[in-house]
C-alpha cells in the first residue's frame, strides 16, 4: 500500500480530483442551482423584512392603544372621585334642607315664621315672605344642580368605561395579529436560514471543486507517464474508505438536498478529521434511529432531537454548514443514504467520546453502544 502510494502519487491526486468533480456534479444535479437558491434567499429575505415592518407598525399601534387605555383609566378614576364628591355634596344639601324644614315646623313661633308674623308693615311682611321664598328656592336650585351634576358625571363615567372597553378589545385583536406576524416572521427566518445554508454549502463545494481542478491541471502535466504505468492500480484509491469487510447493505432513503448537507455536516462534527469508516459508523447510528419507532423518522428529526447531538447547540454545526462539509463527510453521507452501513454498529443507537469511559465498540474517537 505504501509503495503503491509513492509510485502512483500523481495519478492518485488526479483520480481524487476526478471523484470530487463527479461529486460536485451530483450535488449540482440533485440540488437547486445557485441562481435559484440566491433568488429564493432574496425573496425570503424580502418577506422577512416585509413582515417585520408590518410587525413594527402593529407594535406602534398597540403601544398607542395601550396609552389611550391608560389615559382613559386615569380619567375614569378622576370621574369616580368627582362622582363621589358630587354625591357627598348632594347628600349635604339634602340634609340641610331637611334640617331647615324640620326647624321651621318644630319652632313655629320663632325664626322665619316669627319673622313673617311680626312684620311691622306690609312692605316688611312682603319682603320677609320673599326672603323665605328665596331661601327655599335656593335650596331647591342647589339640590337640583347637584343632582344634575351627579347625573352628568355618571354619564361621563359610563361613556369612558364604554370607550375603555372598546379600545381594550381592539388592543387584544392587535396583540393577536402581532402574535400571528411573529409566528410568520419566525417561519420566514427559518426558511431563509435553510436557503442560506444550502447556498453556503454550494459555494463551499464550488470553491473546493475549483481548487481540485487546479490540482488536476498541475498533476496532469507531470503525471502522464505514471498514469499509463499504473492504470490498473489507480482504481483502488478511488474505492478506499468504502469500509471493506466492515460494511453491509441496508435500506436506502430518499433524502432531500438540505438534509443531505445537514447529514454530511453532522458527520464532520462528530467524526471529522477521522477516517471514512468513523463517519460511516456515526451515519449508521443516525439511520438506525431513523428506522426505529423510538426516534423521529427523518434525518433532520433525529439530528435536532432535544439533547442528542451537541453540535446542534454548541455552534460547531453552524460553522461547518457555513464553510461546507468535507469531501469525506459527503462520501460517508451519500454511502449511508444509499444503504451502506457499518456492520459493527448495526445494532447501536448511541455513541460517546472514546475517553468517556463507556463500554462498547470503539471506531475512531467514538465508542458506540
């Protein structure tokens, strides 16, 4: 194996570049084009901006209505105070009238009655009667004014309560609309994130393909002779990492482009920098879960299940998606999607870092159980 690599180094690089180009072609055929994704990303971004703008306007309207409710509440409290004062004034005036009338009847020979009877002249008599009438008229007018004032205050209070009830109802409807818009903007942002992830993956794959093409051009000029002499042995490196006798065939799955990229990214996170077989072992566990009734039945559902794969919450998955998964991760993902499994972990549903102390089957830096 070592002597072969030394002799066929140039042709190996050439073969590797060819495989990478084929892989990129597969990605391009299976996924939406970069232009289509860019357009979808732009549309999703515009939709997010539009919904957030409507939400901002609605929030301002809600704040305005809330201030109106507060102002009305203050006015209602002020009206309650005025109404209470009016009732007290009315009761006092009524009490004074009753006391004055009672006094006149209980002391008929004195006070007002005496003042009228003891008048020394007709002019004084008429003046005293008019004075008594004026006092009675004043009492009645004062009582009627207080009664009218109380009625007006009650009407004002009723009107303010009605307005408060109406504005509160409107505010509740606005809050319901705001919650709907929040849900819509969250959904739109999720879609935008999905398009961005796919676009970043395609950009990363394009960059790697361009780099590989550059290596291919350089190698082809210096390795033509080696290519001819080692044509038969050139086929072996292109199939290396297939897992050899440790692999078996299972069920293939229909996985969309987004989930394919996601699978490759999680494989790189959990077994990146290791061998193809280490990443295939992780993929085998993921598909064991997909095919089990105890777990979600989709790749995305298994990966994002609560508390399962730490890269989903520690930021490493986002970083891999931003730069694009490695070639090995894509190969392992595609092999697993096509039904390839690591027979050693075919009955395993979990794994931990090999240094964690758990017992099981160790492949690369992970122990499966």
